[in-house]
C-alpha cells in the first residue's frame, strides 16, 4: 500500500528504464494537468439524483480540481505527451465525477503535498493511491474504492538470492513517506536489534526512481503497492515478483474533513459506477481488477 504514513509512494519506470515522462521533474509547479469532460472515458453519464446533491460551490464551478502524484503507474502516470495524467485512478474518478455531472481537472503534485493541498482548499479532492489509515482520517475524510497490499520485486531470476525475511546488510528501495518505507525501517531495526547489519534503505522521492534502482542493480529489491510492483514486472521485462502480497488495505479518495456530505456522495457515485460497469471497465483497462471492491465507505 502506497502512502501509509501521511504521504506517499509513486509510479514507476516503464519499459527498460524509460516509462514516458514520469519522474520528479514532471512534478514541477509549471507542469500542466488535464481536464476531462463531464461523462469522462467509459463513464455511463450523469445521474440526475446524484448531481442534485453536489455541494453548491462545486456545482457552480462545474469542475473538480484533483491533486495527484503521476509517477505511480498504472494508477497515476503521465502519458507520452509528458503532461496528460492517466491511469486507472484517473479513468475511475473521471467516471465517478461524470455521475455527478462534473468535469475533472488533474493537477500533478508531489505526493506529500496533496493532503495539505486538500485541507487548504487548493484541491477539491486528492486521488493518488492513498492508503486509508487512522493518521490520515484524523485530518481528512477518506472514501474507499480499491484494495492493495505490499509486493516485493527483485531482478529477474533473483540473482542476489534475496530473502524478504532477511535482507540485513542489503540495499533495498522504497518511495519516501510510504508504508513500504516504514516497513523497511522496521525490518532494519530488527536487524540491528539482532546484532546484524542494518538494511541500506534507498528511499527515493518517486516510485519511478525506486523501480529504476532495481533495474540498474543499485538495489537488490524494492517494496511497492501490489498493482505498481506487478506493473513494473510486466512493463520492464527485467524484474519479477518475490513472495506474496501482504498487508492489504483500502485506497481512499481524500476529501476535506468538513465535507462529510460530499464524501458520502462520492460513495454513492462509486456505487453507480459499479452498477453501470464503468468501475470494472476502468480497472480492466489497466489490468488491476484484482483489487476491486464493492463495499465503498467513508472512513472505513
């Protein structure tokens, strides 16, 4: 699960070492986002009853401004043009917004800045593979829409014979401010408590950098959210999954704490996308159906 401590994991490198234009440079303040029309790709169109419940300020604006970290393929990533944000999160939330009769405007940001951007009204919603946890729920409302766990990834054939239960003294990567970074820190402490060498934790700002480190041999393994790790395996052709997915937990849309009605409306919009098939279509488009849920809820 990306992003357990209050901030985040990101996307990945693509084939070989080059996934289009993802990376920390793509998150500069000047990076343009993209606006999707109401009724976004694969959406079933507006639901009049749901649209009538949209808060007046959002209805007047007509567009939801969304903070996202587009370095987390296939969930959130930049297209080949280097500016359009795409991915399963985008396809799904466009469908959710369409149910409300709203457009979406996607704003690339560093993962760690998104929750603050939501609480300060810079963004209406944060959509960036946020793992729901108690720490985050103290600051914002979170609407569950997907489930993911942690996946270890190593070079194809596991040439370093990595054992995920004993990586003391080895270089292992994770994205900054993620549950995976916390996982590594806890494992490293166990190593030193047992009198063994600490793990060399290679913590990067973007998940694309984390993936690149494994491909290049800088690290012997990485930890990432399961859809991201498995996508890296598929896209690079140079990596393989190690062990089983563990610590599965829901992802949540981030909504201001004082907007419970809007959070509940997003739950109902998700139910509507599930009913008309656009939820499943968004996941299928990016081959992440394994994490589908139907028990959408606020602050589960």
